[in-house]
C-alpha cells in the first residue's frame, strides 16, 4: 500500500541532492560575473542534452541488464560495440551547438557531455542493482560538492575564467565517475549477454521521447540565450534551475507510485485509483506550501542570497511555479501511460507539447519580443495543457482519474 513514510524518505534524499545543486547556483552567482554565470548554465544545459543523445535510449535496457546480474564490464563493452555506428549523431550535435553558440567551445562541451553520459550510464547500473542511494549521491551530490570546494579555494587566489571553471567541473565529474566505477566493480556477476542489447523499435521510441522531453524543458533557455544579453540569460537560467526544486515533491511521489502501477493495473484498479489519488494529494500539498513560501518570502530570500542584481528571478520563478503546481496536481499521470503499454500515446502528446512550446517561443522571437516574462508564461501554459491532455487520455484509456480527489474506480 501507499506509504507516506517511504515517500518522505525519498523526498528527503532528493531534497539533499537538490540542496547541493541549489548551493552550487548560489556560489556560482556570488563568485562570478553574469557573463560567466550565463555561459556556465548553457554548458550545463547543452552538456546534458548531448549526454542524453549519447544514451541512444538504452538506459532502461542497461538498468534491466544490471538487475539481472550482468557485470559492469560486459554492459559497457556491449554498449560500445553495438552503438558505435550511431556516435555520428553525437558529433553532429556538438558541431551544430558550437556553431550556434560561439561562447561554447567544442572540445569543452564534448568532454563535459561524455563525462555526464558516463555518470548517467553508471547511475542506471547502480539503480538496476538496487543501490538507489549511491546512484543519487554520485549523480547529484559528490561531483557538485567537490566542484564547490575547488571553485571556492581557487577563487580566493586566482581570477577564474569560464574555461577554467568548466575544467574544474570536469575534474569533479571524473572523480565522481571513478567512485562509481569503484562501487560497480565490487559486483562480480558473470552472466553473459546473448543477442542484441536492445530492441530497435522500442529503444528508438524511448530515445526520441527522452530527447524531446529534455528539449521541451530547455528550448526556452536556448532561444533566450540567442536573443538576450548575458544579464537576462543568467537570471532566466537561474530561475529555471530554481523552478526544478518544485518538481521534487512530485518526483518523490512518482518513484513510489511507479512500482505499484504494473502490479495493480491488471490486478485491482480500485486500489490503484486510491494510490494515484493519494500520490497526487501528497505532491500537490507540498508544492502548494512551496508556492506560498515563494510568494511571501521568495523576493526577500532571492535578493538576500543572489543580490538585488537578480531581481527578475523572483517574478520568473513565480510564473514557473504556477505551471509546476498544475504538474503536481495531476501527479504521475504520465507514468500511468508509460507503465501500461501506452508509451506511443505519451510520445505523441510529448511531441505535440514540444511543437506547441516551440511555436510560442519562436513566435515571440520572430516578433522581436523583448519581454522575458512572455517566454516564462509560454512554458507554464504549455505545461498546463500537456498535463490536462495526459490526464484526459489516462481517464479515456484506463478510467483512472489522476487528481487529488477521493475517487472510486468504476469498471467499464
């Protein structure tokens, strides 16, 4: 059954990791100019995009292989041998990004992307073996803690440039990857991999979905980065990063509920309806409290932490918070599709939402709109539309209402 205690434990772990990320943003903003801040956030954004491109949709398969006892070395070897013809997509992506954004150096972006990719793959292996704590710590905490320590120490004695800051980040990622390798090497499973590592039709859908979902979350920043100066870019990027904090209540609830969907979807939908409603209520209540906190104390705290030069962040964060609140209201509605063999519907809705957001953002760009708030409004509006559509299809296909209401499942 649904456990609030389990959800709270998951929430606290994620909050710790997010607190470290929050601390990174504070230190970066306090120590460096807005030009360096804007470039750093762009490296983070595009580095993660290229890391997603490098996975080729194989992360669920790698997770499964690890859970079945396949050794770390065999998984990595099989991945490299089967996916090396597709590496051209990664190279082309790097060339396109570096040509569109001259402030991003090709070599630096390539190294960052590869290190982030390696950490992502090793994280999936750890998850597959049940080491969820290690997985979260390595991907979100250890490298950031080391990055902070080195940055603060060197900043006292040297005038750090963006390229040196990225070098420090790479060193931190290398250290975190080495620790991951050390942990993964303790498993001595020798199960062999027979046949192909992946089903092309399935992984291609996952691949397209993952890349589009990530682009959906970043496209507004990329357009803003090509249209506004570093002052606006730095503040907009910071606000999108802070807005992620609002997603953690939902993520905590989703992690628990996701494991229950395959169990109850064919066994007892009445119980599943109760679990979904409770999950929605939990995430919505936490997100509402966070939103109220932002409304009453956000402006003061942001100015106290980031200085008055980042005055736009509060208003942008408030706009993003509305969209995230609706996101928490509908709970794990997307997982109800992806965990019940309805991935194709979810993919179509994701593509539609991405195209809709792209339309709004490019329209603002073509109209030469200089009001940064319209870009934030576009993101929140599309998030609301997307969740309404997903919830509608969940009800239409599964007759489950993904809302924080005490609903009884009606068999049809």
